[in-house]
C-alpha cells in the first residue's frame, strides 16, 4: 500500500481538500493507498476552512480532521509527498533533504508522463547553469535566455492557487484543479 502525504501551508484549505478528494478517488477506483495531509506552517488542531469544508460536502466527500504540522515523522511515513506549490516543495526539501526523491508538486507529478516534463527539465538545466554562471560572475548566453523565455511561455503553472480568504468560488475552482490533477496522477488501474 502506497502512503501519500499532501502538503500546503496551513493544512486548512488545499492539502485537506486534496486528502479528501484522493481518498474518495481511491475508494471509487480501488486504489491501494493511504493518504494524509500536513502544512509547512500549520498550527496543530486548526479546523479546516469553512469554505473548504462546504466545497467538500457539496461534492459528497468526507471532510478530513484538523490541521497537522509537517514533521519528520510525517515525512518518514510517506512513500510520496505531493506539495501544492513549488515553494512548499522547496520548504520540505530544505527541512528534510532525505525526502528530495519522493517530493514533487502535485501538478508536476500529475504531468510526470507528459512531454511537458521534458521542457521542465530543460528549463531547470538552464536555471542551474545560470545560477552557476552568476556565482562566477558570467552572463547567461543570449541563446539560453531566449530558450528559457520560450520554455517559460510553454510551461503550465505547477502551483495550485491558494483560495485562503477568498470567496466560495475560489475554493470550488481550487478543488476542481486538485481533482483534475489527482485524476491524472492516479488513474484507475487497468482491469484487462
């Protein structure tokens, strides 16, 4: 059984919605997974946001428990960690470098078999080269700058937008974005 940890900031909006939606998907599709969520800056025991709870109830999805801070124990428990944004992913890896191989953004993971990931790898290669050159006081070539601009135009946003403090519609849009990413990431197993 695969253990999946979903992570956002306060564990009151995005990651609990993702946890609930993935549990519902797993039950529906017979996926052998265990799911938890946590927040990189969560206050232990905070309730899920009222709008997030309402959004889940409207989808007939069980609402998860209270907020859980991200800990070394949660990281060690997980086989796969899916962060809602690139900044969450960086925070996880900075605190728990041993988790680098199993930590991704949800959107990156959902596109892992998609050709766009080749573009992402190329962009990351150019960014890494650029950082090295900057450290040595060298400029990035104009060809690489142009290539990077082209890649940035083509790449999707790999962050799940934060609905915190927004209207109910923002939570519904967020839940739908999460649901679509989870459907791509965890397709129903073949029954052939």
